[in-house]
């Protein structure tokens, strides 16, 4: 049997420089040092630390499987230490996503977002990981549909016989905490019926139908449901496997040639256009946005991220490319159009989401003044 390797991408907003803008250097240093030490001890094989806006992202490759308590503890302890540093520096939102206090073996449900995938290594295993800021996990529904179910996006669905059997999607109902698996192309319409409701239904996993090969997994945490109030957006992560009977890296990136609207942005309360950016521009400014997405590509090789001659993991900053200039331009045009509408729907989220999060206090304040009409 071939080698089993696990990719764990665990993220947390531990505090930010100047509002909710970006992860500053001292927090990166803590993450880098802790993961380096974990590599030296043999807990993980190698890693990449990066940021999606104000979210600190720990990408770790190891052989311990998914939901491993030692890996999750490494992430938890690292976030705790970084949050303490953020507190000391009086950074904004220090420890924002650390919603629970005592770690008990699994970081899921404690605030940080988690995407993990254990794979049996193929001859060559290209991976793309995504990190987003100022949005929720539903932001991946649209691109995941296009990548794995839309033949107008993914030529391989039409051309590659290895993909002809289609893909299976696991969808979480985050309101009722239930899940369902739907298969495309047969159940494409039912799939769209659900995942078009991006605030409730979120794609958590995708498999190739003919052999159940795992090909995508995303974090589906709803922070507001853990905290029962608005505490910042979920700012999700996703891992996608590519090529050789799966969508090509270029097909995985194609949905991002255009911008589309996602929930989040200022105070997590607005629809905003997603802007695909390179790591250099992974920072939120205008109206705390626009919501941004980064994508990193790498190869899995013998239990780790393939390394260069100096032993450094090799990583491609995939959206750092003029090919996404049009999408960025579209995002900015749509951003200005939406902001001209101020606090009027549909620029602002609908009442259901608002009452559950940020509008509740206003309604409470006015309660007594409402008279029968
Ligand atoms: P594979 O089937 O080897 O992934 O090739 C497809 C391709 O190269 C298109 O990018
Ligand atoms: P984050 O969830 O990225 O911390 O953003 C919070 C916010 O309220 C932005 O306006
Ligand atoms: Mg923040
Ligand atoms: Mg954030």
C-alpha cells in the first residue's frame, strides 16, 4: 500500500495590526518557531506559515492522520502563545477566535478553522490550499461547484475519462448540524438547490465518485454559532487535490478569473466581492476588505511538502499573477457599487443573519417603543 500523508491547515485570528487588517511579524515569528521545533521533534514533517488578512494560517504536513490530538494541540498552543503576544502588544482583537479555554484533544469547535486531508500519495500529488479573510465557509460553495461539477469550467469533466463518473459532495447544514452526500452530475440540481444558500449549507468534502478518492475538504465552522453572537467572520480554509484524473490546477483556479459576491466584509454584515490576491496583498483595507482569497500550490512528496535545494518547502503564490487582474478589477468595481448603497439591502446582509449577529442589540433597545399599528 502506498504511503499515507496528512495535510492539516488550521487557522485562527489571534490579533491584528491596525484593526482587522493583517497578521504582524511578531505573530508570524512565534508560529514559524513553534512549527520548526515540531519538525525537529518529528511531530510534523514540514510546514508553511502564511496569512489570509488578519488570520494566521498553519499548513502542516505529517503522517499522524486527521484529527490527531498532538497536531491539534500544536496548533492550539501556537495560537495561544501568539494571542498572548498580541495582547502584550495591544494588537487588535487579540485572541479573537480562541472561543473556548481548555483544550481537550480536538481543536474543532473551539474557534479556529480546520481543513484536513489524509491522502494515499499518488505518483505525483499537486495540492492547492485556499485561505480567505472577511467571509464565511459558504464562500467556497460556488468555486467548488464550478471546479468539480461544471463542465463549462472543468474541461476534464468532458475530456478525461477518469473524471467521467463525476464527483460526490458532502454538504453540511450548519443550522441543524446535519450532513448529506449528493452525487454529480445525477443530483446536480439538488446540489445547487442546497449550496446556493451559502449562509446555511456548506460543502465540507468532495470525493471522486468512481473510487471515493478524497479531492477537497474545507472548514465549515460558524463562529457566531459557537459564541452565540458575532465575534468576527469564519474566514475559511480549503484543501484541493489536483491533476491525473482530478481537475487540473488551472481548472481549480479558473472560477477565480471573475469575482463573485460573498457574505462578510465590514463587521461580517455585508455582501462583498471576493478579490483573489497574492500573499503580498493579503491584507484587508477598504471597508475592511474587499474580502480576499489567497491560493498556494505545492507538491506532496514522501510525507512532506516537496523542498528546494536548501531544504525549504517550495510553494507557488498562485493568485500573484496578472491572470487575475480582471477579477480584482471586477471586485473593486462591484465593491464601490455596493458601498454606494450604504446600509441598505442587499448591500447589507438580510434580517435573519443580522438579527442573529449584530442587529439584535438595536432591536432590543427599541423593543419598548414599538406600539401596535
Ligand atoms: P493530467 O490528466 O495529467 O492531470 O493532465 C491534464 C493537464 O495537464 C491539463 O492541465
Ligand atoms: P475578522 O473576522 O477578519 O476579524 O473581521 C472582523 C470584522 O468585524 C471586520 O470588520
Ligand atoms: Mg480580526
Ligand atoms: Mg479575519
